[in-house]
C-alpha cells in the first residue's frame, strides 16, 4: 500500500506512534526488484563493475545490460530477494547463517 505524507505525519505524530516500541517499514519486494534493476543498469558503484566468476568473468552490470529486460529483471529479483530475506531475518534476529558476515 502506498502511504501519503499526511498519513505518515498522522501516524508518526499521533497517539499510535507514541505507544509503539518501534516502527518497521517494509517495501513491496517486487518494487525493490524493479528499482534495483533500474538503478544497477546505470550506477557507477564499483561492485557492479567487478568481474564475477559465476557470470563467466562479466560484471553484474554487464550481465544485466546484456540480458533482455525480462531476463535482467529475473536476475535482479533472484539477487534482491535473497538480500531482502537476509536483512529481514537479521532485523528480526532469526538465528540463521545468513546474518553471519561473509
């Protein structure tokens, strides 16, 4: 659900917020995938341009650019969903190897 600024303002400054122990905002996973795909096509971050063994020496960005839009979105969604699951598990302190560095 998309939230308007007035709704956020009422929530954060209304009685509900003051009674909450914390606020956890989660983006729609598919929106994160699409946003990540679009960002990674154009970004200049070093990790996006580093050759990767699993991509036969191509960088993540090169693989996305070489793929069709459909296939690029599928690649990015696979990567993004894994990262989203890891961050949610770690935020909720779920005991898992995913929270361990490396």
